């Protein structure tokens, strides 16, 4: 009674097993092509990602210096001279995490703090290959001539213009 059905079942099972072996999986060449494509995409994406991260860290310096610039202008309006120390300004400044803050100085071309000031922030720590670049502000704002930050990571659209 169960004999003919059994043979048909075994025959169907053999056919299914043969089909699975012949159809399934990827060849080594297909896998290699996928790995190469992923590698090429990563080669373009990783540097852009690192530049984006460094640009956000550079923005910290620009925010700090813009705040200092505004406070210096208020101090100058009240005192008739620029402050010689950050502590004299009317704002609570938090030290930047990725930069060292230099001392307020008289810039070249100016006689004293009555007519001008300059402050430099220098990048410290790992900087995604950009080195210890500087960002400089003075009484006129961002100083492109004395800053060493590269255009690629400068958060300002007008850098170098």
C-alpha cells in the first residue's frame, strides 16, 4: 500500500536536493566585486567624514572667538581700550575642548590695546591629519591672513575670499 508513494517521495526529495546545490550561493568572483565596490565607496566617504568631524571641532574655536570679539567691543565701548585678559570681559567663557587659548596681544600694525587686539587659538590633539592649525581673531573679526586653518575644514564659507 505505501510502497509507490514512498518511491515518489524519495524521487522528489532527490530532485529538490540537486536543485539546491546548483542554484544557491554566490561565486567567489561576485563576492570579490562587492568587496571592491565597498572599498571604493569607503575610500571616498571616510575622508569626507573626517573633514566633517574636524570642521565641527573648528567651529568650537570660531564660536569662542566670536564671543570674545563681541565682548571685546563692549569692553572697548565702556573703557576706551581693549581688554588685555579674557577674565576682564563681561562674559563667562568656557575653555575650548580641542584648542589652547593664547594671550590677548597687540597685533602688528597697531600701537596698543587702545586701537587693536589679537587672540589665537591653536588646535591640540589628534586633528584627522590637519596638524596644529590656528584660528586668529582681532578687532576686525576673523583674521584670514594669520590663521592657518585650511579651507576644507573652515566652517566659514568666506574663508580665503
